[in-house]
C-alpha cells in the first residue's frame, strides 16, 4: 500500500469548505463559476468541436451516421464528458502552475456528484459547501501529486487534463459523494489507470479538447467504481514513474502532513479565450487598445508553438502570440473576437493590418513555469512608444461577474450570466444541461 496515496485519500475525505481561508474560498468560487462559463460558451460557440455535431445539416448520410455515434460517446454520466470537451474548447479554464486545467474537471465532477447526492437526500450540506469542498479537494489532490514530479514540466509526456484532470475529478466527486478515506484513495488509484492524452496534441489540436472530456468522465467513473469497492494498485511512485520516467518522482515533496490548502492560492486565470501565456499580453495591451497601435513587440520565454505568424484557423489563432497580440492591439477583446466559424481564420481588417507588425522574441533561458514566467510588451503608435511594461504570469488573478459580462458582450447570454453568477452552483450546472438539451433537440 502506498502510504502517500492513503494519506491523500484521508486528506480528500476530510476536506471541509469552511476550513479553507476566506480568500481561498473566493478563489475557488471564481474558478467554479469560470469553469461553468467555459462550458456555456462551449455550448453556445464551440459546437463544431469534434465529436459533438449538434447540427447535421449539410452532412451527407455517412457523416451523419458517424456524427450520431460520436455524439453518443459521452452520453453516460449526465454527458459531463461532452460538457468538459466543449468547456476545454472555450479556452477560458483556470489553470494551476503545476497540474494545469484541473478546475474545470473538478467542477463538473463535483456538480454531477452533488446531483446524485441531492437525488438521494443523503447529505444535508448546502449546495455551495458540498460542491465547494469537492472542488477544493480535487484541486488540492492533483496539485499535491504534481508536486512529486521533479524532472519534467507540464506539457511533457501526457497532457495535463488527461492526467491531473482525471485525478481532480476523481477526488472532487469522491468528496461530494462522501466516500471513506480508503475509497477516496482507491478512486485516485483507479483514476491513474485512466490517465491519457499525449501533450504533443494539446495546444491547438482538436483531439486535445477531448482530453478534458475523458479526464472528467473517467474521474467520476473512478469514484463510482470505488464506491462499489473496486480497487487498483495505489503504488503512486511506480504510476508516476511510468508517466514521467524513472528518477523524476519524489513523493516526499507532497508534504501531506501540513494539513493546509495551498492549491487555490496558486491558481492562474485566463481572462480571454486564448493560450494562458498570451493572456498576460492581452491584459497589458488593454491599457492602450482604446486607440490603434502600429507595432507591438513581445519578449517572453521560449514556447515554440506560440510562434505562429500565419494561423490557419481559430484554434490555431488562439495559440498564436502574433494573432492574439494583433487582436488585443486592435481592441475589442470580447469572446467573439477570439472565436468564429470553423474553417479558415478570417481576421478583421484592423487585425490583419497589425498582424505583420508583431515582433516576437523568445528567450530559451527564461523559465517557462507559470509560477516563474515573465513577459514584457512594448507598443508604438505613429512611431511613438505608448507602452513599455512587463508582468508575471501569477499576476493573472481571478475575475467575477463584471468581467464575465464583458466577455459575453454581443452574445445575448444574460440569462446564462444570471444562472452562473447570481445563483447556486447546481443551478448554474442545470442551466448548462438545459442549453445542451436545447441544441441537441433542434
């Protein structure tokens, strides 16, 4: 038996919402609501993401048959795999500097588990306390396991949503379901057998979006199997060594005896639907985008896939530093500025004008970790320097209703904004399910 995983199971089972500090609860609340908003925007704007074809018009008979089969892949467990995939496609998920992409799977898993609990009346805790405790447990469990990795960074090996998203979903749903410490341990052990998704397909690929879906689906599956006393090897050292290679695991780094909740304080939030590193660039340029700029220069760590001066489609444009900087420099950074129909990317005239004038310099010696990475931006208008600033990735803190409203500008989703930000987590989740059903019935 792995002492570390057993200790983590005890930690998950004992997680209480009110034991976290007020500022930590605020951060978790922001991450839950942001995750739900991701799913809403995914449903409303990202329905072309494979394999969820909501509208089969224009498809020939063979494609329609395949579409219906693929649409049924995540139909079980309340369709949370579908929701998670569409949420991942929205590119607004909060991220941890270590096990990135964990709040979205943890949120959906906790909401689904709470729905099961409420149906049986087996838990009298408030909706916010129950789901909040689940997400807190999911964030903390995945973060503690990620701390054990010493010689590899996220992005190498397996894509984080397929690994840490699975663990976060398993821990979150186990906590909400009220499983015993041993069952919570077994849920995470079972989740490790489902870890999947190569990181080489993570950035701008379509299949990378399904890693969110499989992580969420398999995490909840693991919790339900553990509730029925299924088990798997909980040799955490061997499991992580298999994922990341020999000599890159140190379980003492998990520090499970401190009893603290540390993961929420490290969350980094995307404020715009694009790659996390480009979010900081958008935030900096927001101070000058009321007037058009003529040239933008960005200095940042070496992240090769972000150097994409001629993106082919919207997905690639969101991961192109040049495209995102041009969008931000031209102003108007609502969700719709970063989205559009499937197929070739069609930038506005203002963005197309600025795109050739984005200068990117990447430093191979600069740290890439979200907890350490820094970015500098300069911008010119009429040959006059109008912006010269720098910032750290950890500057990207949470956001609330007002920012969500600005993202939804022009999308006619006031009802969704109220459901996700003015009501309980369960009501927000129910709104997502209603919107999903609406499009599936058309």
